[in-house]
C-alpha cells in the first residue's frame, strides 16, 4: 500500500524507466527522465491529458551516467560523467533528436564517481551540485561543492562548499534564496548523524562536510581548520532518510497553505537496522525557517519499500511528478479534495 495524506491521491504515470533519477519538465509538458544504470534519457508525453503517459521517446542511449537533467528555454541539459551536454529544441525533435552538443567539459569524472544534480536558477545560470566521491573524506574541489555556470560564456562560480551528497535543490520563490538537501555520512549509528536542509545566504559558504555533521556532531576522523566558518543547517532531518529531491511548490492545484512550501523526497535508508524515509514530506516554512515536517505520501509498507522517491518536478496542471529509482516508475501526486487516505499502487 501507498499511504497518502488526506485530500491527496497518487497515480502511476509511467513505468519501466530503469532507475529513474532526476526529472525535468519541458515548456510543452514533456517529462524527461534520466537513468544512471541504463545510460538513457527518455521523454514522456501525456497527449490526451488523462494523467498517464501514452507516448514515450528515447532521447539518447549509451550515455555515461545521465542522471541529472534540466530544461531551459526549449533545450534539455544533461550532466554526464565529466561534461554537460545540451539537446537543442528538444520538444520539436522528440521523434528524431539531434546529437547533443557539449557545453562544459570540466566536471570531475573518469573513475571518480559522484552524485550530481542540475537546475537553472532565477539568474539564468545552470547550478550543478558535485557531491563528494566518498562516505567521509576531505574532497578535492570541485568535489563537495555547488557551482553556477553561465552556459553561454562558460564562466563558473563556486556557490557553496562543504557538501557531502546533494541532488535536490531549489529557490524559494519569495526571495530567490537557494536551498539544498544534503545526505550525511553513514556508519555512525542508526540515529546519527542527521541529514540536512541548508540555505545559501552568500556565495562560497561552507556547510561543514567532512568536519561537522548536522548542527553539533563532530567528525572523529578530521579536525576542523581553525579559521573555517561553518554554516549550520537550517533544519535537521532524521538520520539516513536520504533527501534526494527538493521542490518549492509554486503550482495552482494544491490548497493555498501549500503555496511556496518545501517538498522533499526522502529516498530512504540502507545503512540502518530498520527502514526510514521512502516518502515525500512537506516542510512548512515561516519566512526563512522550517517549522514542521509532515508526510504527504509514504511508499514504505512496514519494512517493505514500494518505491524509493528520488526527484520531484511540477507538472503543468499543478500536480507533482515523483521519480522512483527502485522500480523505474514515475508517480503523480495530485490534490483531489476528498477524505481518501490510501491508494493502491
């Protein structure tokens, strides 16, 4: 069973997409899905607007880890192992996509694998999270950082450092501040260290990894440099929930109290004696603070995960797409306004 909070529903939008990772929505409503293991990018189209995909197109195959996608001004961007490529005018060419064009070739790769996320910011730059290639280490830049890239000039800027594993990030539409979710290290126990929700107030801030986890847990393997200033997380999530998707809701379908609130996909634990996460949660905001956390939809049936939510994207009708990297599904979270509490897969 999939448990859904009162008033909401979950439907199965698409299946058989490999380990569906980051997703992006085109100007015409096309949903693009990247799969790390299969090396593919797939385009999904709901041509009759019935809430389920009826056309799918293979945009590219045999790619090197195309898990991170972003859409901007008609073009689809993908972060591969060591570079970023763009598929121009993609929604007009779904049946015969053009060859991707390389726009950036300075991502660290070639054996040093790390999780990535990409998204365009309000300033028009492409933001790229480059996670640390380890459980705990002192990563060499640009590992462990978020950078902003001008896709026209190729100029880049380090926006944040001291991150461990970041996929999900977004901008608060109220003030355009960047927020990101970071998964803390493993092998310290079931309940520590906490995963993090962070906010960038100034470019170049350091968010603690590997020296500090959460607000107060010091890393025993590394001493913090004396002059290093660390920005503590705005909000601590439970340990091992593994937040991988972050989205400020700015659609028109959900009730008014959800407007400009934060949704987080918790991919779920593996390094824990009992499972936690495997859900999409609402983080209620008051100004620049997170004041509460509640479950919108849970994919955990006892100790059995029905899905592992990975990425979130706003659909044209105001519902929210959820990618599942466990079974390769895309789910659609929608508001229906009645009192049903549960939905079948």
